[in-house]
């Protein structure tokens, strides 16, 4: 198949964790031409066929960025200062619809406000979930929702084990370590699901939810997997009100963990069918935490002081 016959997919956030993996997976799939969308195209170093300027804060940049696109992968970044995710996503959805895009895939998260009946406030989840209805109502011939997991990478980086008073390393968190509540995965593998969804619109394009889940664990499971690899890590449970005073974002993280413990990461109910469909279209089973950790887990104890 020559390049001109391949369907063009435009990828927002092409330099981020999710978007970069989507670009790689679409290229590896071989059925698509890939356009990376970036606020600073001159700095793009990825494998996309082309890179075009697009800024979700400047909707006037979007029409040209989405021209001739068959599909769009859309993700917004809650953690970017000043971001209004609903405003950004709405602008992109409207531009995609105006450009005649056939298949839009939105990277969403569970609606914690709805799941918990307002008990928990987790805006980085609920804000994305509120975009789902905007996608549904836009009238795309095909639309799909992918759901990223709790990143394995987060348990190795800034949220990884910290040095304790006795010099050892471990976690101090306000969560019951025996509760199975973490839907986890290697975020680099989300692209396999996205590429599979674009390749199989008849199975995914009717608003399917496709979560990436490589493992579903208790915190004790996570700890055991790491310690079996030779790490000597501990876990200490503390009351949430104590944890809230540890650092500026601790109260918000405590709220998120309390939601996980009560409803699980993906929310209450079974997600087996959604996970099975995600794995089917991806063409592979995601990497387990233990397997990922064997090759990738690092923390401060392993580094020179």
C-alpha cells in the first residue's frame, strides 16, 4: 500500500507519555500516515511522518492542523498550569468535526463525581469524564474512549519509595494495602490499543471504552513483586489527616487513594469485557507489573547519594 492511500491520523500531545506511544504504535501498525501535533513543531524528535503546529489554547491553529485527517487521537494535560480541559477538548472536538474527521479517540478517565455520588473530588478524573458526552454528541461516524491506567512509571518516579527515618526505603500512605484497587499499566502501551481501535472501527467506533490494564493489584501485591526482585521496600499506613500535612499536594493524593480504595481505579463493577476488547484490538496482552519492574523499576536507593 502506498503512503497516499494510508489513512491520516492526527495525534495531539505527540511529545507526551500518551501521544508519543500512540505515534509509535500507529507507525508500527503500518496502515496509517501519522501527523504529530505540537505547540513547538521545531523541537519534535519523534517518528511521525509529519509534524504540524497545534495549540489547544489557540483554537485558530486547529483547522489547519486537522485538515485531511481521517482520525484524531485527543488527550489533554490536567497538570499543565492554567489548563481548562473541557474548554480545550471542546475546541478540538469542534475543529475535528468541522474538518470532517471520521474517527475520534478521546483519552478519558472515570467520572469519580458520578461513581461516588459526590463523595470524592478527583478533578483530574472527573474533568476528563465530562468531555465524554461532548464527544458522543458531536456526531462523528466513529468515536472511541481509551482509559489510561495508574502508570507503573509513577511508582518508580516522584511517587516512588522515599527514604525513611531508619535509612530504609518505602511508602507511607493512607491506604489499606490489602484492598485490590489499582488498575495499572505501562503507559507506553496505550498506543497499541489506540492503533487497534483505529484499525477496527467496526468493533470500537460505537463509543466503546477501552482501558489499558496490565495488572489489578493491592499495594501489598505491588510491594511483594518488587521485593521478590531483590528490593527491600516497606509500607506504612498512616491516617489520611496525618498524611494530608506531609506535602502541599498530599491531601489531593489522599483523596485520590481513598477513591481507589472505595471504588477501585476504574470504578465499581466489572470491567472484564472492556479490558478483553482493549487487549483484543491491541493484538497483545499488556505487560504485568512484575515483568515491567524487572526491566524498569528504579528508585533513589539504587542511585548514588
